[in-house]
C-alpha cells in the first residue's frame, strides 16, 4: 500500500509540476532572439513555423532580414505549414512584388496543400499587383478548388477594376456555393457601387 501511495503521489506531483511549468511558459513567451532561433531551426519544421508566426506577429517582424527569411521559405521550404506561415508573414509586411512570389502557390498543380492555397488567397487580398489577376481568375474558375480558397480569391479580385475581373466575378455569381457568391457580389459592389443581389 505504501509503495502504491508513493507511486500515486509521485505521479500526481509530476503532473501538477508539468501543468505549472506549461502555465509558466504561457506567461513568459519566447524572447525575440528565441523566436528568431526557432524560425531558422533546420531540423524541426514545427519550430520554424512557430518562430515565423511569432516574428510575423511582432512589431519588428517586417525587418529586412526577416522579410528575406519569409521569402526564402515561401520558395524553398518543403513543409507546407512553414510555407503557409511565411506567406501570412509576407501578407503582413510584404510589398506588391511579393504578390508575384505568392500567386503561383494558388495553383493546385503547384501546391497540393489546401492550407498553403488558403494562405495564398488570403495574402493576395492584402498584396495587390495587377500581374496576378490571371492567376486569381484561373483559381476562381477552378471548380475542383476548395470553396474557401475561391471565396478568398473573389474578395482579392475586388481590388482590380478590369473588364476581365468584372466578367469573372459575374460568372462566380452563378456558383452553387454561397460563400463564393457572397464574396463575388461584395467585390462587384466594391468595383462598381452596384448591388448585384
């Protein structure tokens, strides 16, 4: 009985101790240096993703060296979650040229990960470059693409007052998916001031 009591006490104290350690970590987030080291951990994709996310959500996350890191990971990193986090970081701090870097990841033949395509479609709502319009329209027309991606693309297209965009958004009003319809209608309203129902 004494041995069983000792084992239970040890287990309970260990669990409580672990819980308190986890809580303490929540109160003391990683320092900028620790976040940067996590972001460049070449052996652990989860650490890279966490580090990129921490940097991207910090006020100094737009520093030139971090922008270079995000751009490098968008192109080179094989882990889709790291790529998606890097795309989100560029959406926050990037410039119109970064839209050209992100747009190819909307294409399902280039990227199997729906998470990367979702991050790309959302990023292109913030980064505007007329050169990405054909890619956005192709994604909007792709009947096999996720609804969330197509709806985000329809929202992104609301930034481009072009005839081909108008035509593509009108066609998207015929979609059987309400989210796509709504996004297309809102973009058309933004572009024309008209309500399309």
